[in-house]
C-alpha cells in the first residue's frame, strides 16, 4: 500500500485539508509509476543505480517531451559512510545532470528511523541517524520531515502527549549531522511528515491523530489511510514541484529545485533551537537537521506579502583551463528591477534580499 499512499499525497497533498471542501478538486498534474522492487526477492545493492536508470528510460521512452518530476522514497543503509557518495547516488547525479543538456529533477526522501523511538532520545537520535543512500547525490532535492501536528484527541491516548513540539523535526526523520563537512547539507528542505505520541514510559507510537490522511490501496475496504514520515513529506514536495512546472512547463529542473529551496523558511521552533545553540558547531548541526526550512508554494510562485521573487535562468562558465592551470573565466552581472521609489520611501527600514543559486554538477563518483 505504500505506493498508493505516496500517489495520493503526490496528487492531493494531505486529504485532511481537502475533504472538508466537499466539491470537486481540479487536478493539474498526473502520475506515472515504475515498480523497482521485485515481488519476492531483493535487488542487489550494487545494481540500484542501473535499476533507476532503467526506470527513467521506461517513462521517457513512452513520452520523452513531457515535463516531469522523479519522486523516490526508497532508501538504503548499504554503503553509508558519513556522506561519502555511493554508486547509487552517483547514478542519480548523472541522471540529474543529463550531460548538461537534458537535466532531470529528482526528489528523494531523507530516510526514516525504523526502530522504536524512546521519548528521551528525541531529537538526539535523529542527529545520530544519518540520511540514507542515495541522498548523497548533490543534484537531487532531499526532503526530511517536520510536523505541526500536536492535537491528540483520540481517547485511546488519554494521558499521552505529542513527542515533537509544533514546528520541529518529525520523530523518525534522518539528518546529515554526523556527515563530514565536505558533503552536502541534507535534508535540503523539510515538510509535514506527522508526529508520534508518547506516555513517557513506552516507545512512541504513530497515533492517527498525528498523521496525514491519504488514499488506501484497497478502496473496496476503505477509502483513506494514515500516512507519515519522510515518504509523506517527499510526496508533498514532489507535488509542489509539479505545481511549479504546471505554472510554467518551460522551467528548468534546476529552477524548480531552486524555487523550492528559495521559498523555504525556518519555523519559530527551529529558530528557537538556533538561538539556544551554545556554539557555532551546534548551529551548523541545526542546518544539517532542518536544511533550509519549510518551503511554500505561494512564496515560490508569487510576490507574497512583502516578498518579490525574480527568476534568472542563465549559463555561467566560471573556470578555464590553460595547459595544467585552472583560473577564473567569466562572471555574470544582473541588473535587478529594484522598485527605487518604494525603497526611497522606506528610508532607513531594513530590507532583506535572499539569493539562491541552483545548478547541477557533473558527478565524479568516488565509489
């Protein structure tokens, strides 16, 4: 049923927010799926990269010109080494790079903690559980899970309380806190992935009140199912990416990824953690826990409130090589369309500008 849960979230988001409307919901994007797991066996971990390449070929051969987002919540603990690339992550990077001319957007789950979670272990347990393969891929957008779900109404859980505070990391979400510093910050962004309940004695439990609502894979039995963790978060961010493409199908995959990251902001709870950090090392570790924060479709697509978004798609050739010497080559200058009169009116009020650079690199696999 996991695929159907992902599909429902990728199409509709959390149905808890959709069902009260009662009317028809106009969908603007469609689903494609490729099955990569065998029915009664396991894939060879050293073939994961080739299997994903075959999966990409399967959909692109049928409709090569269709703009699409590749969403994958399958992860593996094989070959983890504090952020060092694997053959699987290198294959993702190669597919995303597309020889520099046919780039693709991959949105990956950071991976989940699969063992029991004790209340006293949160969130230290998350910081010690490293993001799984293939999230070492530089070119992918990696999604962790956060949560705002703290209303526990089910009488079965009387006396219990939510484990994560509102606006903080979901209890099962992995991080890159223990990765070596030369590897990318993962997750890039976090999104709603549900919460867990605890009674201070037993391991935390994924209470339905604290989970998302999605489609059930046997609709003759029941229509809806509870869903959570980084899979739910990844499906919803993939939905956001599809909506950005619907707004302008000509946008590059690099641009879609850039808009999602650019729109992300830390919640007040995350900022409180930052203010409480005792030293720069602790502050850096928080970026590897929360990434750039929670993205917003409105901020990505519109001039929301007092925010204006400018998109520049360009080509940059920053380096040149003469014989064996590498040196600087070009820089690009962009004239920003400042609202000069409005800025003059603001006088000494502080104005913030955020710049996000998004590009895909040609992979150089070390494994």
